[in-house]
C-alpha cells in the first residue's frame, strides 16, 4: 500500500512541476508513458486493490476540498453572471429543492400504486436544467430591481385566491375544489396554507415557504413580461411586406450547374493558395470562433463476448430452461437464477406484446413472440428470447382476461372523517347484494360519472384502474362483492363479466450475455498495446500539434476498421459533453482538454473504462474566441476554396450567351420552370436557396435574366417570365395579427435568452469540481 501511495504522490508532483516549469514536449511524453505504464497495470482484480485505490481517491477528494477553503480568492467559483460570482450555496439549495420536489412527486406515484412512499428514490434531477433556471432567476431578478417590480402582501393574496380581478392559478383551482359544486374553493386553499404554516413539522413549513417564493416569482415574471409585451408593435409597412412575401408570385425558368458536377479532385489546392485564401478570409464572420473551446478526438474499443463466451452462455441458458420447467417453486427459482429478482403471481405479472395499446404501463414481450405466448399453457416455458438487450426465459403461471366489466360504489372520505367512511362502507357491505346494488349506488356513491349508470364502469382493461381496484377485478370471482381502498376513497366493487382473449402471467429469469473474464483480460491487453503504440509513434515523430493529431487518426484507422475516431467540442464557458455515460469519464476528458499546460497532440494518460468499452482520446484543437488559427479551420477553408474555384469554372460557361435557349443548347440541359414567393426560399428541384430567391425579388424585370448567381447547390441563371398580379388589399390586418401573435408567443423565451446572452454567463461547475479552474 505504501508503494502505491508513493506512486500516486509522484504523479501529483509531476503535475505540479508542469505548472511551475516549462517542461519540454519530449520529456512530457516520456512522463506520460511512465504514468500509463503504472496505471495500465493496476487493474481491479482483487478486493485489496479496490481498498487501495479507494483510499487514494478519498485522499485526492479531501485534498481538493481543502484547496477550496485555503484562503485563496476565487475568480470564478461555480460560475459568473455579469462578471459576478454566483452564490454557491444558493445554487446547491435550488438543486436540493428540485430533488426534494422530485421525491415528493415520486412518493405520490408510489402511493397511487399502493406502495410505501419513500421505498424508491426519485431519479437525480438534471443539474443543467437547474443551472439554467438558476441563471435565469439571477438575470430576471436584476430586471425586477431595475424596474421596481415587487409583489405586496395584498397583491399576493389576491393573486393566490383569485380576488380583486385576479384568476387563481389553474393548478390551485384544480387541486382545491368544493366537493359539492366542483368549483374552486378559496377556503380550502386558505385552510391548507394555515395548516402548513402552523405545522410543527419543519418539512411542512418548508413546503409552504417554497410555494410562496415560487408564486411571488411567478407573479413578478408575469408583470415583467407584461411590460415587455406592451412594447410589441407591428407597423403597417411590416404587415404589407408580410402580405407581399406570401402573395407576390414570380414564374421563372432557371438553369443550374451543380458544384457536384465537378469532382473535388479536379481542383488543385496548393499550400500557398490555401494560406493566401486564409489571409484573405480569416476575418469573415463565418470563420470566427464564437466562444473559446477545446476539441478532443476519441474512439472506443468495445468489449464484446467471444465465440466461446456465446457457446458457454447458450449452454447455461438451456440448462436453466430445463430446470425451470421442472421446478415446483417458481418464486425461489427466479430469486436464485434471475438478474432481475422479481416474482409476482398477481395480475401485475401479466405480459402483453410491446405493440399492445396498453403496453406503456405493463410488462411486455417482443411482438414477434405473440404467436408462441398465445399458444402457451400454464407450466410451459417460453424462450429463451432476446428482449431489451437481455435474454429472457419465461414460465406461464396464469392468465388475465383482456376485457373486464365491473360496477362500484365510491365513498370519498373527507379529511378527518376516514373512520366514519370506513364504518359506512362496512355497513353497506353487510347488506348489499346483486339485487340491491344499484339502489345503494344511487344512495351513496360519489362517483357522478358511473352513478347514473348504476355504478357500471363499462368494459376496461385491468391496468386502466388504480392498483388495489385492478387487483380485485382481475382475480375475484364474477358476482363477488368486496371493498378496496385507493387514493380516491373506498370502493365497493362487483365484477360482472370477463371476456375477450387472455394474456399470460409469467415468472421470468433474466440473463445478460456478456464477455467472460478471459475475454475482458484479452481486450485489456489489446488496449494497453494500442495506447503504447500510439505513445511510441508520437515520441518518435518530429511532428507537433496538428501533425500528431493526424498521426493519431492514421494509426487508429489502420489498426482496425471497427475504430471510428470522432470529435467532441467543449466550450470553455459552458463545458458540456455528449457520448459519455459517467461523470468520471467526462472528468478525464475535461482534464485532458483543460489541464494547465495542455497542448494540441496530448494523448490521454490512460484508457477510460466506461461500461462495455475503453476510450482513448487526444487533444486535437485549442480554439480561442475571435480570429481562428489556420489549422482550426483548414478543412473548412479547403472546402470553401474548392467551391469558389468550381463556381468560377461554372460561371465561365454561362456568360456571353444571347438567350436562355442558347444557354440550354450550350450546356446540353433544359431550364426548370418554377413559381416562387419571397416568403418561401425554396426552388423546385433545387431546395433551399434564400440568396437566389432574394435576387429574384430584387428588381429583375419580367422577360429579363440574371447574370450567373452563386447559390447553395451551384450556379444559377434565372429568367423571370411573369410576375403574377397581386390581389388588391385594403388593409393588412390579418398579416399584422399573425406577426403580433408570433412575436407575443415567442416573447418570454426570446427575451430571457437575450438577457442570459448579455449577462456573459460562465458555467464553471465542472471545472470547479475537478479543480481545473477556480
């Protein structure tokens, strides 16, 4: 263990040296090779290594945590808005609040399913969405302060309870209704607020405080965007232009010579010409780096089962199938053999084809297996079959009818009257029977929808109902009367019919086909050999920067057709990555791209193990905001230079002709007829061509033709044959209303996006957590 910590500390010392002295590129690569030799041989092959590495990671994390509070002044913290650091604790509080809300919602779902609230954790909230909301809140709050937008206590009460000209928020109207009228009940809402405010439970008080803050902020937003909305205006000229753009039609004939008609290989591109093209166009807006970023190129090596693994797996599955058919204790067999340890003999073990109308809330099997399942009987074992990347072996243990008919009496319990409602249900149950069921429905049921039909719910699929109700109607004998409790109240139920086809109930053994330990070890050796090969080649090369990146691409493509190198661009002010499934992997890519002293051509220190693959990567570009380097845009420059040369060649063939007919004859082609409007930048037979459509409407008279024009697809010569007469319009009210509606609909999103852009937001969370930039 001591030896490992010495190696671990040595690696940290080397990183410190990189930040203090200018180590030569050769030495740096030599050190990286040493690091890889160490890391590449440390594999998780025993509990001892796990303990060692775990201890090292704890030391590393604690070390970074202490650095956060070492007295140094932070420059970015978790991020900046308008060049001011955001409050770290405020963001964490908002994230925790979002997670708490997600858990409350999850608990409600669990309760509706008849399960214990808190028995299952909610999925982690999307931190990026929380961050975006956090930033928007900061920029909008500054707007509120600047405009003096506030919400008084009186206004808040009126807004919440729907008085003094306000309408209560829709979700509150839905949640707090009078049980008799079905209308919004301010008194119920007021009682709930008082209950939360006066509760001794801190959690209840917190819920109300968060709700209060939410509705105050929501009201501020409404007032702010109402003020902005008053500034939205559409002029008569704008409305007229919209009218003309939609109504004015020009009938044209055009001849197109496509760039693709000339092979790229026919255009000579010299280094001198490309460099000159760069000097001439490097300040063009399309080439400018909008934001500072880093590009990483990476590829993955998949860990796939071998032929021997496949044979062993098939043998194991067949053995399980034989034993499954023979066992009399299905539940124990599933628990002993299945990766998914779930067994139920209830209706909730029912499976339907994945294309069944009810498949969304059911257990399913692939539709191609339907004939097999339809023919199966109790005790039959179906499979193995592959489904959702798993191998399934299913045993039929029962059946559930497709269509059920039942009737019920619903007794809705008011808060505090649960015991009385339960007693009433028991007394009804003692006297109700098939003959008097409708009489008791009319007298007691609070389900107005079914009450008028004697409690009849019509035909339904069992899973359409809440869980306790569904369990009863799926299994109880026809005619039997009983009661269940759901979130809606107490149901007194009678199943009246079951019909249609049946669906099997199954016990399932689930297995994953995966690589064996031997196959994984062979793949590890392949990965180690490849990264050493890459590192050796780069050490021996005289190239630097882009040359090393090209060498990386060449070696990888020559090594295997299965290796696909792909780029990922990471913005410096908002580092987001796609294509990785774990934060650990993303952090390693971030470290490669942004660590101090990072250079184009740096190879990742060690392979990244992520799921069933290894990832190797290289830092391929460092792009600073503003004017680009030649190497950053060389590919785009080359493509544009080739396109420009093709355009000149094509244009030279389309000049000095007397007519469209003469041009058709010269080029051996026919003109295409089309009708175009300014509001639709499409050319029939060519596709989107906004610059060409703009040229057509820029004053080309009927009967005349244009000079050769450059478009997206090639070079055009266009003749305007006829401009159709525009219908007279006395007003442009329809166009004005359309533009005004569109502008109003997009107001909040557009304005918020503009405010955030103006605030120059720096999202430094990932860099801060990984100690790259503070």
